[in-house]
C-alpha cells in the first residue's frame, strides 16, 4: 500500500509540473461521465449484485389439499391438508452468504478493471493526438519552407541564375509534402471518431503540441504495486470464490431437512400433527465435492501462473520504455548538433549550398525529426500502459 501511494504521488507530481493545458484530466472527466462502455459496466455491477443475492433463501413452502369422496357413501368424505417446508443443512446458508459477498466484491473489481482499460485507451488517444499535432506543425513548417524555396527558384530562373531542372525539383518537393500533409489530415478524422467514442459523443478538441514530462518509475516499487493490483485481487477473489463453492458443495451433500403440518379428517374423526423429514445423501451429489476441490487447485495454479506472467510482462515493458528513452535522447542530441531547416534554407538562398544538397540534407533532417516524435510517442504509450493500474 505504501509503495502504491508513493507511485501515485510521483504520477500526480509529474502532472502538476506540466503546463495545465497538457493535463488529460479534462478528457478523463468526460470519459468517466459519458463513456457508454463504462455506463454499461456500472449497470453490469448492479445486475451481478442482484444475481449474487438470489438463491440464498429456502425454497417456497409446499401446500397440499385433498378432498376424497367416500364409497360407499356411508364412509363419508375425507379432507386432507398439509403444508411442508424444505430446508438445506444450516451451513449451506452461511456458505452461500459468504459466496455472495465475494461475488459482490468481484463485480466491483470487474468495473474497476473495465474503467482502467477505458481510461488507458482515452489516454493513448490523447497521446496520439499530441503526436498528430506535433507532426502537423512540423510538416506545415517544412511545407512553408519548401514553398519559399519554390518561389526563390522561380525568381532565380527569371534572373537566369537557375535552370528548369532546379525549379522542377523544388516543385516536386512541394507536391510531395502537400501529399503527405493531406494524408496526415486524413488521420485526424480517425482520431476524432475514436475521441468521440471515448467521450460518449461529446465534442472535445485537443490542441496541445507538447508531450508531457516522463514519470519516474522505480522497477521494484512498480513490481510490488502490480503484485497488489486489482488484477491480482481479482484472481485472489476467484480463489476465494472457489473455496466458498467447495464448502457449499460439502454443505449441499449433507442431509436436507423438511418439516410441516398435516391434517386428515373423515366425518367426525380428525387427525392433526407435524411431519419431519430427512434426505439421505447417497448419490445425488457424489462428484460435486471432488469437482469443487479440483477447481480450487486450478484457481491456485492460475494465481501462480498469472503472477509469474505479470512480473515478466512488467519487466519487458520497462525494458522497452528504457529503450525508447535512450533512442529519443540520442536522436535529440544528434539533431541538436546539426543545422536546422531554417538555417539550411538561408544557406541555400545565400548560395552556400546547392539545391541538391539542400534537398538531401533537409529531408534527412526532417525524417529524423519525425522519427524522434515517434520515439517520444511510443515512450509515452508504453509508460501509460505500465501506469494503467493507478487509473
């Protein structure tokens, strides 16, 4: 619990250090209020709670009434009346009550896990939108510079300082970048559709162009938090449910009781009294207890399997996270050491480099900027996936 609290504080502190516009909290609030999947999940909890509460009461009492005509008529008519109530062995009701509590808790956990999945998807869409905004900004800058070069080549051609090949190359670059820009804008529609689905149809525009700061994630603390996560709690409660079902199976194999009132009346004579009954547990539930014990062993094995798989998966994701961090840092340092696109354009206009040199260098620089944004996006997507248990 202490480790989980520390990680939550680190996550919250990282969010507070970011510009306010970068926080996805407004999106998360809309999702929690309007997401249709979450609405259905909340209703599913109520259904599960009501379902868990059924079947823990005795069966309805059985009422019998008989009127028999005597033959010969001198015997008179016979009137029979009986009311009987069947009862399970008392421990069965206690075990069903315990199973009900476990099922209610599982229903709540299922909602929490669904909420985490939905909020993670919303955060991933937010990150993708930030990446899109940065790509669009970068491509617009690149396209503006290409149009400036095209205009510059047209002027040089009129002055006899450039040839048609150079002008054609500059126009080809503009056409190519315009095509990329149109293709990028087409992706915007898909993001908006996904965003509207997350918010239940409520429109929301994400205009931020800066990625949030990374969250420090100590590996040991994260592994400990995952060992106490809602996923592990769900598997643990599944084991508890199997244990409760095993105890219930044992109780159901014990004798059932029945008690009731019975009366029989013929003319002036009547017999009234009570009935008691007891079932003999011979063959009706012979394999139920064995099956329940086997299910308990299977649930325990599932906990061990999932715990091992989860630890391996978390470590793999942490390795990927560190890999994205290193790639982004190295590429960012390399890009900072070379000339920017604006400086390249100035060098071309001043005649310091040829048009071919500009095309090659500027395109190489631009493609690496795009790759850098991709690394940063992948880092944040991986980070969000690791921190989903805190949503």
